[in-house]
C-alpha cells in the first residue's frame, strides 16, 4: 500500500509535469486532485490500509484457525448471551470494550476475563465524530478506558481497535507512546446492517484460515448469527482461538 506521504510527493511531481508539458492542465489537475483525495479517504476508512498505523488484520497461515472479535460492548443484555454461546462451543473471543459501557457493567467485564476471553480498548465514548477529535482528546479517551479496565481486571492492555476502523494522523499521534497493538479485521460480518441470513451467507462465502472476524455484542440478532456461525465453522474444521494466539502477540503487557 502506498503511504499518504508518498502519494503526496507523486501528486506534486505529476502536477509539475502537467504544468510543463500538457495543454489541458486544468482538467488533469482536477482529476488528479480528486484521485489524491480519494486515496486519502480510503487510507483513513480502511483499517488495514497500513497508511497511518500498523494494523494486524489477519494471520498468514494454512491451518484452519481463526479469531472472532466483538466491538462496542459490554452490553448488559446481549453480552451474557454471547458468553453462553461461546461456552457451548468452547470458543474464546476478544472483546473490544467501550469505556462508558463498562461503568455499569464492571462485573460483566470481570466475567469476560474470568472465562478466558481477551479484552481490548475501543475508546471511552465511541463517538461518531471520534475520527475528527484532536490527538489530545483521543489520547485522553483511550487512556481513560485503559485505566478503568486495568482497575477492574488487574491487567495492562496491549490491544486497541479504533471506532469504525478509522485511522488518521491524529490517532497515530494519540497512540504513539501507548505501545498498543492495533487490531483490525479481515472479515467484516456487517452484522449491524445486514439481515441474519445475508450475514451468514457472507461469512460462509468468505471465511478462510487466519481470518479475524468482526462482530458486535450489542445487537440482538448477534445471538442467532453467532450460534449458526460457530456451528458452521466447527463443521468446516475451523479452530477458534484468541487473537493473541492467532497473531503470536501479547494481549496484556503486565499483570498488576
């Protein structure tokens, strides 16, 4: 993937060449500018573009091993049901938790940890405008979430996932000194926008070894989706393991 800085340099070179040699500079300038802006938007919106932040999105393996992740919880109604299904299939997952949702669900966070699932940082507010926050504001949210989780489970977090999978220079600066492993995904379930049937069809068609799958544990129909998916993946011979095992990384820095 070409980095934004490299793209910018190439853009300037092209503009100079256009100015010097072509008679239709105006049209070409507009087209090139649109392509450049489109590239920057793609880099920000695609968490696995690697443009701003090194992100781990998939394990390059041939063995049928995958990891499942849940964003936006913990949810007092849905997360316990998700945990029950995971227990039934002896599957371990990673929960990227939102700080403000932890405040009233501290025992639930402890239960996630007690059952052997991993916990990651998903910012404090998961605000829809998080990606245009200042670096300082982003850092405050991320550190606040980590502090709350550490106080509850006595572990210092290593795993982070940005809201909506959006990365940019501000986020890069915000997490520069926090030593996080940023975790993306290789298979997005679209469980927030698609029907159960369409979600399952997508997962079955695209599932492959090494995948990191994105689910959400704050949607009622995830219970039905998860159960059917775990049944399918078991039938296909897939082993579901935690993200840290799949990627050979540390989920927690220290035990407090």
